[in-house]
């Protein structure tokens, strides 16, 4: 047998070239085999309207979907499709070219879940408060809501505002009796929630006047009767006069003088929803995910109220900006 070393240079080059070609061909076949198994996933995002929170959520989704290969996105804005054009939109979403439909905001979610043409589509909602009330479907729809579990909220309040034991919840029973009942069940022996029921905006001053001595803090929750910019400013002003902390649920409350606010980062929620979407696209299950949230402590207000300020809060509790 002639060794490779004893062959002339030309013959060695031809053999080496042949071996390299064989290796390259092998890799080519592997690549072709993988390409044959590779499937492009097409996702549609239906946005209620073009406002900042929804835009930030879509941006967060885009960041996540840009990482894995083979995911194509198409974004629609529901408010741009009026009257008969919504039938056109339904048809485009129902054509079967989308592996998943993600709705952003309650209007888009309602459109997707109540549309007969889209009942067989794989769907995921995001940025929706109380999705069961908005969508009202069985089985329960899946996605990332804006609902922080009540028990978790109470835990954050007690950790952030030590000394608070009686929390007054201002609400209209027509809309939030379920929330109050859940809060009452979730409260422990150290914490008691006190109902401050109103049926109209004009009742708020009187109800507060009658109960200032019954509560240590005032908890404002999303409620169509109670919440408006003017009412928030009025309630916070009166509470500070009574040396009482107010607990709110977004950045506006924090900036208006609430001692504590539950705040969402909508880009973060978008990334969370996209993560859930990738699970669905890979064949995983679909459920209701607790949204990522932050708890901002307004140290300026808290100090004025004489409430201790921790040197190092544990996430998700943090000193607000």
C-alpha cells in the first residue's frame, strides 16, 4: 500500500480536494435536511389603537420575536378598520396564514374572541384588565392580563407600608364587589379591608368623611365610578391632609402623591406575552399568566406621613423615580 506521504504533490492535492468536497457535501445534506424540517411561524398582532402603552407592548413583543429565526410578524390596528372594513380584516386574519393571533388591549381582544370567523384560530390576549369580563368565553381564554392577584397586592402593601392594618377600599359594588370579597378573604389577621361603597361620584366626599377614623390607608382600584383624574387628585389631597397613605395602580397615582403604586412596564409585558406565544407555537400549553409588575414607593410622601422607609426594598418593591 502506498502511503499518503509518498504520493506526489499533485496526487495528494487531488485526494485532499476530494475529501474536502465530500465533507462539504455531507454538511450540505445536513443543512438541507434541517431546512426541510424548518417552518416559518407567522404571527399577527391586532392592536386596539395606536396609543403609547400598546405601542410599547408591541415593541417588546418585536424584540422577543426577533431573536428566534423563522418568526414573521404582521401588525394591524383595529381602529383603522371601520364598519365594512372590519369584515375584510376578519377575512385576512382567518385565511389560515397566521399560526397565532395576539390581541393588544380590550377592544382588540373582544374583536378576536367574539368573531365567529376566528373561533378556530390560536389566540392570545395581552394588556387586558379582567379578561373574563371583557371576553366572557368558556373555556377561559389565555394570555397576559393586567390583573395582579389580590393576595399578592396585599402582601406588597404590608411589606411596603408597615403599620397599616385597616385598608379602606373605595369602590362601586356594581363593578367591583368580586374584588372586595376576594380581598376580604385574602386578608390575614393583621390586615383588615374596610368597604367604602359608593354608587356615584357625588357620594365620595361623604363616604370618606364618615370613615376617616376607620382606616389607616386608602386603596384605590380600577373602578369606572370612582376613578377620574379630578377624583384622584381630590382623594389624594384629602388623604394627605388626614396624614393617610393612598395606594394606587399606575404612574399617574404615584406622580399625584400616592404613597404606593402598582406600575406596569408595557414593554416588559409585551416581552412576557411574546414568551408565552413562543411556548404556544412550540406546542406548549396556554393559560393565564400573572403579569410582571413593579411596586413604587413614593419615599417623599412616605417620609412626610411618618412611615418608615426601608434602606433596601426587595423586588418588585422599589423606590420610584
